[in-house]
C-alpha cells in the first residue's frame, strides 16, 4: 500500500463521514452504534468498506422515503446488525481456527 492509496482511502473515509453527518440525528446515532459494534466484532468484509457503505445507502433511502430509523430496521438494532453479518467470518473466527490446529491452518 503506497502513500497515494493511504491518501485516497482517507479522502473516501472523510466523504463517507460527511454523508453520515448529513443524516438525521436518530439515523446518526444508530449508524454510529452499528459502526462501533462492527469495529469491535470485526467482520472480515468490513475491510473492503462495502458493509458500512451499504448501510449508509440503505439509511439514505429510508430518509428519502420519510421513514424513521427504527421503522426501517425494527426495534432491535443489535439483532439487525447481527443479521447483517450472520454469515460473515470475523477476525476472531480466523484466530480461533488458527489456534485450534484444524487442517489447513497454522498451528501455534
């Protein structure tokens, strides 16, 4: 990864954050909590940026339709977030596989 890639990544992240700040306050709160959860849980797909961008696109469509965030995702935000990554591998899964000595993984 070169310096240009880092700079471009920062530009994209700042543009993403500007889109988040343009959401209504209730959407921002839910988005930030989901983001914090995903950063903590660490789904592997998070690194390519499509998960958070997809959520943001979904939220922007909800705002355009005039719906409240809980009307859009339901009352249980945690269940909604878990459902988005239920079939995703997490970094914790990869670590557990590497330490368990399963075939095809490095033993520690």
